[in-house]
C-alpha cells in the first residue's frame, strides 16, 4: 500500500477509536490503536524509503502479499512472496534496512501496544487506568513520530518537485529562444 492509503486507514482507525470507551470497550479500542499505529509505522517506513510502497497488500502470513489485482475483483489478486514491504506488526516481518532513530522510537512505542495484546486481549488481565494510559500514550507517540517522518519526507521532496518545474520552465524558454532564432534566421 502507498503512504496515502496507510494514512487514510490511520484516520479511519483513529476515528473509530475516538468513539469507543477504552474502559468498557477495551478490546475494540485497543485493536484500533494497534491497527492505527501499524498503519502509521508502515507510512513512515515507506516515507523513509526503508520499505516499498507498491500496489499490494499484506496477508496474515509473514512475507506473503497479494499483488496485481483490481479493487473490485478479489480473484484478480495473486499471492506473492515479498520482503521489505508492509508490516503486519512491528518486527513481523523484519526489514533488512536499519531503522532511523525516530523510527526506533516509534517501534519502542508500538512495542508497548504489542506487549499489552496477549495478557489484556487474549488473556484475562484486568484493564486498569494505567494500562489505558500506557496504550493511549504509546499510540499517540507512535502517530506523532511517524507523522513527523512522513511530513519531513514530503518537505524534502518538494524542493525536488520545484527544481523539476524550474527545469521544465528553463527547457520551454530554451525551445522558445531556439524557435525565435530559427525564425529570425529564415527572415534574412
């Protein structure tokens, strides 16, 4: 998935999360936090050029992705083994490139979410205000760090786009000048 798609998913997860009571609807609130955080991580990994943001989507099997289909035809997607693409969870799958310091911080925040899953969602650990606070802090920290990475990458790309526009303008001006000289040469 591309960065924009991950950010759109994050927005939907965060919206659903905001409608849930973390105390009485902890499991759903938690899954929206985990899924939203994972979407943010994937967007940041793509923005940092550490993973590919191609036209595919992850399955629940590590390193197996669905690729090459059209959105309205489920049977058109084909499984493919791929590496250094979208994560299911942090470290799942591992990526081959080193994380930036900011991504290491985002991974550390996501690890808090991952550590809560088994005892609190799959197990019967009592949900406390501290657990809710920790999950909320981990989610907001992950999203903020990842958004900074995405925003920074976009800002760095803008000068490149501006340079391309300036280069195209210079080429048009050169063609206009060359055409003008050619027309003057024919008049003489």
